[in-house]
C-alpha cells in the first residue's frame, strides 16, 4: 500500500469532488457517492486523465443497513496505486440505475451478473440478457438477496434430459447471418477441453465468422455460502477451492482484503512465506499451461516433457505444505503455524530450483524454435493494443499486446517491494508472444524465490488483533498467473462477512475471445481459446440454478 | 534437427517412472493425510465439529441410550488440519495415509461413541462422563458441585438462592 | 468385478463442475512420473468407448442433464470412479442450492429413470494424489487389496463416574446452604455416591 502526500490527495479529491461526495475508506481507496447524472463525465475523466482502467462491478443488497440496493463500479489507477469506487444507489421499489456499457464495453458481463443476482436493472445496456442463470429461471427470484436461504433445494423436474442447444438468449448480428453459415458446437464435453463450457463457432467453409460463449456450468454458490455458513477464518479454505490451479492467490487476495478493511498489519515473515508460495504456484501454473498448449498444437512430446519437469515443483510444494495443490496456509492475519519454513530446508529448496532451471532451459529453446510450432503460432489470434485496452484484459494476455501492467510492481503486496524483477512485455499480440511472455515469467519467478530465501526475517507468523470492525469496505488485489485477481469485501456482524466478491482474471479475458477468433481458421480455434489460459472454474463462482415452478417451494435437505 | 536433439536428450535421461504400486513411495513428514481420532483421549467436547469447514465431523446424540457420537466422514474431509489445531485434548491427528479408496461408503466413516452423564435432579443427559471428569480435576473443591448438575437445574437453584437471600 | 477387467480398463473423464484440482491430478496420472498406461488404462474421447467413468466435481444443476446423457451412453457393465471429496460426499459445498452433492444423490435420480446403480469406487482426497487415483483404478480391476476400513467404537457400560467421599460431603454442604427443599437434597446425595 502506498501512502500519499497530503497535497496529492487533496488535488485529486478536489478534482473528483465536482462529481459527487468523496470520502477515503482505507489509505488506498476513495469512494464517490451521489453521482447521478455526471456518471459518464466522471468515467471519461478517470479513463483519460488519470489513466485508470475499469475492473469490475459489484451489486450489494444493503437493505438491512440503509434500506437500498447499491452498485459499486471499481476503477483501478495503476500508476498511482489507488482504487476508486463509484457507488450508485437504487431504491427497492424502483431498482434502475444507468449503465456504463455504452462507453466501457468491458462492463457488459459484470452488469448482467448484477441483474441476475440482485435484481437491479441497468437502463441503456445494449444486451440485457441472462448471463449466469439458465434460460428457464423464474424472473423474480434473486439468489444474492438477503431474504433467500442458501440451502433452498428445488425439486428436479422430469424434463431434465432434454438438452437445449444453441445460445437462444443471445441476439446474433443480422448482417453476420445473411448468408448460409454452419454452426459447429465445441463443448460442453469435448476431448480438447478439460472443463465443461460451450463455445458456438459460426463457420463459412474453414473460416470462422463469429463465436458465442455460453458457460457458467460450474456454479456452486461460493459467495452465498461464505455469507451465511462460514466464519472469517473458514473462508480461506473455500476461496482456495474456487480454482485448483491458482487457489492460493484467491485465498491470499481474500486475506489481503479483510486485513485492508480492518487495518491489520501482517508480520514480515508471514509476508515472505506468502510470496514464496505464490511464486511456486506461478511456476507450476505456467509449466502446466505450456504442456497443454503443446498438446493442442499436436506436439505430445512437449506435453510430457513439460509435465515431467513440473513434477519436481509439485514435490517441493508437498514438502513445504503437505499437499501438492491446495496449500491451506492462509488465515486472516498471517500464516498458520504448521507452515513455517525451517532453516534446514533452505539449501534443499535452492538445489531443487537450480536443477529445475537447468532442465527447463535445456528443452524450451529447442521446442519453441521448431518449424511446426512457429508456423502455427506466429500471426495467429492477434489482439491489437487498442482492443486490449477497450476490453480491460489482464495479465500475460495484456502484456503480450503491449500493455505494461503488473500488480506486483505497481501496487506491491506481501513481500514484493523487497525484491528486484523485470516485467516482460511484447508488442505482437499473437499466440507466440503469449508463449514467450510466460516463458520469461518462469525464469523471473525462480530468481524471486532465491532472493526471498536469502533474507527470511525472524518475526511471529500471525498478527494479534482483538476483533474485526463491522461495515468496512476492503479491496485485496494479487497477480494470479492469469492476471489481476480482485476481491471486494464488506465486513459484517457475528464473525461473518457481509459481502464477498471474488473477481477472477479470466472474467475479463474471456470477453476478448470472439474478437480473436474472427477471420481465423477453424483448426486454430482450440489453441486460440487456450492461449488466454482460461480458468473457467475461477469465472463461474456464483451459483445460480433453479427450475421454473411458477412459485417458490422450500425443501430443506439433509 | 531440433526434434532429434530432443530425442537424444530424452534417451540420455532414462526412465523416470516410479515403481508404485509394486513398491511403496515416500511421503514427506509434513504430509496431510487421513485424520484419525484417538478413542482414549477424545472426550466429546465438539470443538472440532465447530471448526470443520465442510462439516465432515458431526455430533449426534442418542438421548434414550445416553450416548454421544462423534462421526468423521473422510469422504467429505478436505484435509485442512483445523480440527488438529483446535482440539484441546490432542485427540485427533492427521496421519500420512493416502491410499483410501473403497468400494462401499460405510468404510469411510469413523464413529466414536461416548457415554453421557445424567443430571441427578432431572435425569436428562447433557454432557459426557469423560468431560465431567476432566473438568472436575481442574476446578477447586468448592466449585465442583455445580458441574454435576445440568444447566437448567443450576438456573433454578441460583434463582431460588437469590429469592431466599433477598427475604 | 475382477474377472471382467483382467486385461485393460478404458476410462472417460467427466467433469461435473469441479475446481479442476482433481482433473489435473487425473491427467497427471498419465504423465511419465506415474504412467497409468503400464496397466492398460487409457483415456478415451467418447463415452461409448469407455468401461469406466472418472467423475469429479459435486454435480451442479446446470451440468446435470448432460451428465445423465453421458452416463446413459456408457455401455453396461460400467464402473464409476468418484474422485475427490466433492464427488464422494459433496465436499465443502454439500448443502448449497445449486449443487446436488455427490454421486449418491445422482444415483437416486438415476433409479427413478430405471437405470441400474453402477459399481462405484470412492477415492477421497482434496485433491487425491495421482498415486491414490491409480490405486483406486487398480482396486476396480482387482489388482490391489482394499486397505481402508470403517471403525466404530462405543464406550463400555462399566465406565462409571467415581467421586470421592469428601466431594460428596462438600456437595451436600453447598446444597444445604442454598436452602432448597429437603426432598431434593436427599435425592442428590443418594445418587451422587
């Protein structure tokens, strides 16, 4: 967190105060209320003058607190290290607010999700269709409202084995479908994909004309469970199971958000251990992705080689934490006691990292310069710099299109302000650039871990604090292997969270897939979809499913 | 040419496959495997039941027989280790076993049943005998009697005292 | 069961809404370090070619119709290997409203449609190690013996509460000084012996 000199904040508040009432909620978050008509001018000022980008939108049912619904738009001013929240209020009798999608296309999905889950309508949204709920959901039941019980189980109807094909709720552009086109569905269960999702790709011969995505098969009700059944210290465990590959970043981001809201200072040793485990996760995720990418390009030997090199990293994670994947080390205020790194393990870790680096470098140059790999990845799936900015893409996907952004460098958290590393950026924007960006990040991560192990400080592992104050807003941001991971928390009563919203990076990145697919050949579709490193389970975190019965029936199940 | 160099490197590397299951594999000391309840130390207090995130540990009482059951279902356990951290009597530990496949669901349960202690005034069982013994050992003599009576009767006696003393 | 699958077992991998931890471990079992193909186990691309289904994830409501269709496409006799704590018992979201909660609840729905309950092997873990998944698949083939057994312990009746005499005296004193009725005092001292 960066502290600001008084004059800088004073100027900023004066500039923003023209549009509404401003207040500082935490040392790096500004909240703007009562915006009303000046919403579009405020958004233009934030994007053009302050060079901020739009991150996400969150809907909160604040009726128990102040009698209304609220929608928060989050803007991130990367170079200043600030978060700016724009709060819009909607009364329960007339829940309509103005939509910002006409000027910011990246807000499309987030606003539709608020419409599905809280029931606030956005006037002026070009495509106000269902995003997460199935097509036959009754139109007046909203799961994230406070009067909906988390374990209402609805009875299953007999018609469940009729599968509805086609994304019937999407409106297809008329000029695209003037001639005869064939639709090729890829999914939900296709051998090339590891998760259930449904891409509909419209083709003309071999060329792709348009693509539609219907996903959200993996809704499980995480946000609702965390608000009702779990306490503050149990939520890191459910946050880790949002995704099996980048789980530790989610639990770290949640802990950072709660510590930000409550003003807790985490001791230094806990910060260092958190950073070491985060970098181990980044290395294993990038090696996994490279294996999957080579498999989709048809080079199975590369898949086996990358996963064989990755086994050593999994052994290291098992030695340090007791499990290969879900580490379970985080708790609010620091690290649990059994995850301390003792002095005897440090030489072993350094030896292992050196052997991994040697073996990795022996293979990767040869594989990437093979003719088949080069010809299938250069100039394929290009995303231009302007499009990348418009859709607010994140992570290595953005860095391969020329945007210089990294949470570890510009908004440092944990122990990243104590280490020295480069941020790799390339200009081409094709699949080859994304492979090279991830390759360089692996080498940087190995160097970061060595620097951290040399200077491990001796402090306690967990901060002492009495209680967590209520009704405070906190934002926690980490750099997941796929991009920026943002968690928004409002602390609540009775040792529970009031509202928790994890926004994974694939949420923003998936919106750019139809752009990249247009004009490419059908055989390139799997590698283009896989090159953004989609993590569909991170994206589908909120549950939403119900069967239309005409009226609500409660069935409490054991 | 590159693919032949890769082939030669692979041949030089040799066989990397483990010989499992023909030989056992080594797991590190800090491995988080199956949790096991020590039946001699458990007193049935229920601290683990409170702390378990997926409700794999549950508490059920059979009031007719007077037995309290602590049930551990390892099919739903997430192997986090919170139960081991919060147990005040050191009665549950995570072992290093990971070969837990079974063909029937009943094999995944570990059930510990402890006898309950009945209140001498109203006859209702309200806690386990082991817990009462442990608590009596720690209290000074003049406060021990209050533990032996169930909370409802204790309320009534305290209220009777107050009203008597006020007279 | 072991007589049917003496030679090889072809597995179809089905993800019904899991976080992908178990799916990556299933794929890991086919990489050079663990190598399940030594035993004739292979991943196939269509349920119609499969002998067994590796099911991961608590079954979500949106994926349910497709899961039933995929299960109906596997020819008899079939084996279901439920991998991970989500498939065995529902996992950490066993009572959420959009999740069925494991394979047992799925079998209740299948019985209503007249499909026979398949042979099931449960592999708990979050996520289970690739070696544990290999152990589960070989158990279905009959190559290894089951190690995990359920345990029930009930305390015996003779464990009685022994209280020393001076404790009984102190209880008597306290109760007398609290001035409750004589009948209740006699009841307490007679039982606490």
